[in-house]
């Protein structure tokens, strides 16, 4: 085949590369433009609440006095969810990828993926109608036997709709996200690394500790941060499960609130300065989520020597 006959296909290939490169560049710029637009809208709409006299903001002490208890409640619920979900998710992912028979691993993987497809309102209804009622006796026991700890100080909520219940529901919601991502990362561990560890006399657990977990560390961090983002922004499930109230250190008393639930419950009836106050709360949540992702990226960059690309 002559070189002349190859020129049209090469020209078409170059044109296709240019089109694809331009499309990807446009997609990246569009994402940045949308992010900038959302941030600009939140800032502009939040200015009236940020500059309003303190007496006009709910609570009468100013915006930041109004928002900081809600921020703390948001972080408490998200931390509870991650503390519960992360070890379970990593354990399930390791079982699916390295211990379970192939047929069982495949079926269990489908079940885990199915959990991610359940709407959040279903989780909220389950938490409010079933979990809160069933877990209430456990809260009474914690208040009676471990009430000397501030986080378990009584009296326990009679309805069971507490920040701890909300955190448990959130942990179930983020569990499939962390599990699915961790499982895929574990399966990408080079077989040569695993076989080398086993050939040196390592047990299955020692092989996982020396070969799989160091390789998967950046992926695990990414999965946990993605789950954290879901927990921070969850609305309906928390709104259904949590009996909101003033900030309290006890996890088993009624009280506390999250930013997303605060916006969802109050926005339909809000007007005037109240709308700006809620949008300003959304701006705070936006900043927290952005900061979480930046910290996650920094952590992953520090441990990039463990990644599969290296």
C-alpha cells in the first residue's frame, strides 16, 4: 500500500483528534463555568444575610451565631456515618475481592450496588418508621449505664429521632459508595505483588496488609471523601429522621440540625431576608464540601507513590 493512499485516513484521524480534544476542553471549561456560576449566585444572594443587622437574623444574634450550631450538627452526622460505614465497607470490599467464592462475590456485589440505587426518601422513611422506634431502648440503656459520657447523657429521646439515628441512616446510605469503589481498587492490585507476598510466606491477611492496602490507599481515601460528600449534602433522610433542635453534645437526645435539612424544611415558607439566610447557609455548605475535596486531593497527592500508576 502506497504512502499516498494513507494520507486521507491520516488527515481524517487528525481531524478526529482535534474534534475530540476540543470537545474535552469544552466539557472541562463548562464544568468550571457551572461551578463558578453556582458560587457567584450563592455569594450574591447571601450578601443581604451576611450584612444584615444581627437582630434581623433568626435567633437575634447574627448570621454566624445562627449557622455555627448547624454546621457542627452537619459535621457530627457526617462523622458518625463515616465512623460506622468506613470499616464495614472496607471489610465487605475485601471479602468480595479476596475471600468470597466467585459466584457469591458476584451476587453480593450486585446487592451492594443495588443499595446505592435506593432513593434517599426511602432510607429516611425506614429510619423514621422502623429504626428510630427499635433503637430507642438502646438509647435508654446508654443513658442509664454510660450517661457519664457527654455524648450519651440522658434523658434519651423517647422517639429515637436523634443525631445518632440520622448518622446510622447516613452510614447505610454511604456504605455502597465506599464499598463499590474500594472493591474496584482492590481488584486492580497487581497479581504479581500478591503472589510475591504469598511466595515469601505471608498469610492471606499479611499479603493484604503489605500489598493490597498500600496500593489501594489513595482509592480508599477518594471513596471515603466521596461518601463524606454524600453525607454532608443529604437532605430528605435527615429531615425525616432527625427531630431538630438546639445544639447538644448528647447524641441520644432530641436536638441538633444539619444545613441541608435546615434549608429543605424552611425554604418553602421562607421570604425576604430568610431566603438570603438559607442561601447563605447553602454557601457555607458549598465551602465545606469544596474544602473537603481539596483536603482529599492533597492527601491523595501525598500518597501518590502507592498508586497503581507508579
